[in-house]
């Protein structure tokens, strides 16, 4: 799908008359051809036509001092005026009334009134058009345009609901670029359980942007916070809303739902005098709602994209063979509700749980009945814990053998304490196996803890592989594994902490840092290259087990405090006999 062009041009009278104020007083009238402008002349309110071929006139708000007149709010979306006879008046009750002066027919009005003669309407510099009593001030407004979102989500708009005021806000697309009446696409907040944001095409769910987890919205592919904006989410007994603020108020930025149903963040470029698409909120096929059915997950890095969670198989293998995954997956071993087992013992329909707020590490979100619309993210994902049958948890292929291993076995409580309960602030990164956390043991040693992700299809095999191999390998250029942990469904590896991170991040610093303070001299470069070569020589020739790493890359070369390289991540490694020169595998691995 191509990137939609979202340029909502407004055509208003060439000779406009601007009222010398950002306000509209009681019984004052704005006629077609007149406008009011916000204090800093950022936004303008008046009458416009959406294209040069349309004769329909609308009352709207647009950016004032940019070359492309971009409409961000429309009052009479469904009731255009067929000529330039529109007039907007504020009456003594505080109602904004738009009428056709040729027949005095009311076209549109605001919804809230108050009996007083001191009402005023004001266009603010954040694009909000409000009505308030002069004596009580603008913070006590009785009506605001921000409560009536169209296709554009502006900074400081609150998206959600207010039960006390009876306000529910949704986004709806325009029907087309020259017709601002509501189109088929809607972005809204669903309140069945914990609030989450969805996009519909008429009555069909297209995308799930997800719920707020303290950092970002869980359904977004790139769920890292955008550096130019700060997201906010608030919920109490009466209100639930989301908003965002610009970190640099000099930037003109807007989120717009296009007539094609694509939600994009756009920024104005003063140099080129045009809107630049910063990001689309939906970017790949895995964004499609419920693509892989119940208990299925989508992984954009795999082909085919859909797979079943560990312990589940396709319901309709014949359909999966033709890339129709909507039938989903079913348990290999059903839950037995007659047996007391596992998490939420008395509630058999409780199928999973996750941390509600990963930033603070608090709260618990529960899922009931079947799980749907899951995906594996390359980084910054969130762990979800699936309820399994006790028989499933006892399967031999999920158990790591403990006999003959020469590395310590840690208690889960020790690692939980060391990582502040696997706090988001301790998170170092994430790979296909799951997240890695920094921790500190009671004796002061700094560690890195690799935690197996529940939804990883390859994680158990990789975990077993790494525990077995690393317990038998010792070399100064291989990462040192301090121990491991197996408790219930939890499987963790404990490494020595590498303060200089990985080689790929070192390369990244070279490209993004203005000051090359981390540039390596030739001696350091040679030592890193030589250390990697020595580590590979040990694996290939000198160790008791001849090892092929199969996933050697810059991200798997860690650097200690003296910049000595350490080869890590042996989950995909294979061993072969001393007289063998090649091995075969059916498994495509690595990057």
C-alpha cells in the first residue's frame, strides 16, 4: 500500500477581512470572508471550500501562516452551505450558531449553553476554539472544539471519554479530500475491560493500537516513544483520556486519519514549505487485527508470518497451508478445570496475565477466554504469561537437564531482587529470545539477565543449547555465564555485565554523535579484531566441542570495561565431531 498524500487544502475568499481579535463577543457575527486569528497568528477560523471544484462552504480552523492551507477542524461537516451566505454568531446563552443568512436556517450550533451576558468565544494558539464566561476565565469553558474531533488529532487534544460531562471523542476520516463529512474509518477507545484503542472500517476492526502500558501503546509496531512528542494517559472512575504534547512547541505537528484509513504523524518543513510524513502508526501486515486467529502470533521477520504459541497447534492445518490463518490455534493439552493448578486456580477462563504498567512495574492485567491479535516485536515488546496445563509444563522438551552442568543455579527470587522485579528502567535491550535486564547481586556484582520470552517459538531450544554449550566452554574472548535459573515457566541466563555494550551500538555512536569521543584508536581496533578471531579459533579448533556459532554479528560481540571483545549468544550454535568438516541443518537461523 502506498503512502497516502494528506493535503487538505482550503479555498477561502482571496480578500479576507480579519477581525482585530482572537475572540467573538455576544451578538458579534463572523460572515463568509471574515476570520478571527489566534494571538500568535498560528491558527485562523473562518469559512472555506475543501477544493477549487467544490462550491460547498464550511466553518473551520486551519493553519494561518503556511503556504498550504491545511484544515484541522470543521464545524458543519455534514451540513455544508451551498453559497457564501454563512454567518457565525455567539448568542447571550453562550451558544455558537451557524446559519444561512439567505433563509435564516440554522446549519449548526454548539451543544452547551449558560444564561449570562458575559460569554465570549476565543480561538487559542493550540487551535482549540472555546466558549467561556469572562468572569470565570477560559479554564472554566462551557464548550470547546477539542471535544468534537474530526480527522485530525492535535497536540493537547484529549481523546477518550468524560462521564461527568457526557463527552466521548473519536476520530473519523473524511469521505474524500473534498468532502469532510464522516467517512467509514474511525479510531476510538474501547472500554470493555482495560481501555484500548482500535480502528474500524464501518463495523469491522482493522487495527488494534492497543492499551497504554506506562511507556507506549502495546499494539504499535514501533512502540518506542517518539522523540519529538510525549504521550500522556489518564484514567480514573469518571475519565479516561489520552493526549500528547510537543517537546518543541516551535514545530507544527498533527496526527491525521486519511480518507484511506491511514493514521500518520505529519510535521511542517519550513525549508521545503510542505508537510513531511514523520511516521505511520500502522506499517506492516502484522498490524491487521486478528490476522493469525486465536492463540496465534504474527512475526513480520518470519515467512509465513503466523505461528502458534508453544503448546498450541493450528485448528485447521489445511487452511494454514494456503496462508489463511484466521482459524487460529488450539491447545495440544486442554486445561483441566477439575484440577487445582497454576495461576488463578479458581478461574479456569483466566488465560493470561501481564504487567499493567511496565514503567513502574506495578499492576496486573488479566485476560479471560481466548487470546487474539498477538505479535512478536523485534524490540521493546512486553512479556505476556500464558496459562498452560500442568501436563504441558511437565513436558521433557521444556526442561533443561541439570546433571553435568558446571554453572550455578540461581533462585528466581534472587534475580527478581537484583533487577528490581525486572523493571523497565533496568532493561538493556531485547532479542528474539526475550528481554535482557541489568542487575546487581547482593555481593555488589553487576550482571545481565536474559529472560526467555513466553511467546518465543525458538526460545526453549536456544536456552537449552546455550546452557549446555556455555557450561563447557571457557575462553577470555567468550562471554562468561555466571549461572542460570529454571523455576516453573521462568527460564533465565545470568551473564557478567558488559559496561561498553555491544559492537553494533559502538558503530551507531560513530554515526550519530557530533563529537567523536568514542572513536577507537588503531590499537583498540586491532585488539577487538584479534580478540574476535581468537574466540572463533577456540570455537572451531581448540575447544573440546567444535562449535559453529551460526549467529555471529556485531550485536553479539560484547565489550568489557577495557574494550576487550566477548562473543555471546550461543542459542543457535551447533557442535560437530573432530573429524567432521560440515554439518547439515534444516533450520534457517540468524540474521
